């Protein structure tokens, strides 16, 4: 399931999926060099997270789309 790493509070990391409820994961389960706002493929079995894989290319693509939308909105105001 694709999720964005939204926040780290204490020893818990909060992931926000494209759909569905938030997922909390122990910070020590995160991959090395994690980044807030980055998209991850989070594999869950039952109630247990079994893998967290960064999706760097898709993160970049989503950011580029958001920048384009923002630029269009700013141009409409002028």
C-alpha cells in the first residue's frame, strides 16, 4: 500500500495512505535515510508491518504534479 511518511513523534512514525486510516510504525522500523513527505510502499500482514520501501521516483513525480497545479492556481489569480 502506498503511503506518505507524514510525521515522526517520539518513537512512532505516522504514515498516511492514499486511502484508509493512518498507520503508526515504530521509528526503528523505518529504512535508512528516510524523509518526511516521501512516498513509501508499506507491506502489512495482518496488523504487522513487514516491509517499508521508498518510492523515490514516484515521490518526485507527485511533487512535480503538485508544483504544476500550484503554478496554475497562482497564474489564475493574476
